[in-house]
């Protein structure tokens, strides 16, 4: 294969990777009561978990996307990080909030809510020898596929959720499975 042909092949593969990232972002917009995941998800290695998040959840609904692009697509597409945790909102009013965590990655994830100390940005907690952060003071966890509360992890293509009463303050949303926080799975949520 010639050098120009290899360059065109590489450009094509990059286009496929970027398209997959776009599809991951689109997956987060699928209405949570819609039932099965979009038909293209299994092509990207995502299981069709057919999770049905209740159409009405207590308080404000906050969508959260948990994603890893696997070894194939990690790196530049995600700002050099191999995993991300993101939400469509940065600030919510105090009171009842339901965090709906959609796993758009290739491996199990979870969502843990931790108070964020004043002046500390998200993503800089000390990581222990077991490659997790201290969950002391956790306000809740969503780690069960297609259900609320704690479990063994939200499977690829599945959704989990939790409802919390949040006071004004700063919170850090994290995936605390070994290595995931260090790989970039943390973001801030402010409650006013």
C-alpha cells in the first residue's frame, strides 16, 4: 500500500471514530422512556439493554452520560482522556433531583455523588492504591442496570438512576470503578 493510500485509510478510520463519538452524543438525547436503544448501538459494541427509565421521575431530571471509547477510539476524540462522565446541565436548583446515568461505553460504569470542597475542581481527588477515590460522605450511587440504586455496575448500553435531595453547594459526579476516575470520569454539578 502506498503512503497516500495509507493516509486516506487513516483519514477514513478517523472519520468513523468521530462519527461513533457523534452517535454516542446522540444516544444521550434518546428519550429515557423510549424503551430500546437505537438500532445502531449494537454495531458499536453496545448491548441493547431495553432499559425503561420511568417517564416521570421525582424532582428535576438530570441526564448523565458515562462513556469510554475503548482502545480503538480513546485519545484525541475525548480530549486525551480514555473515559468521560458528562451532564447536559451544570447547575440545578436545590431540592429533589433524579440523576439518570446512561452508559454509552463498552464496559460497566457507575455514578457516585460526592460533596466537592470549596476551591477544589472536579477530577483532582487523591486516588488510592486500589485505583479508586474515597467515597466517604457519598450522597448516593447509581450502579444498577435498568434500575435505581446500587448494584454491580451499569452495563454497556444500559441506564441506571438515583433520586437525591440536594442542598445548595458543589458536588462531584464520579465513576469510582477502579481506574475510571483517573481516566477522566468526573464532573462538577452545582446546586443553588
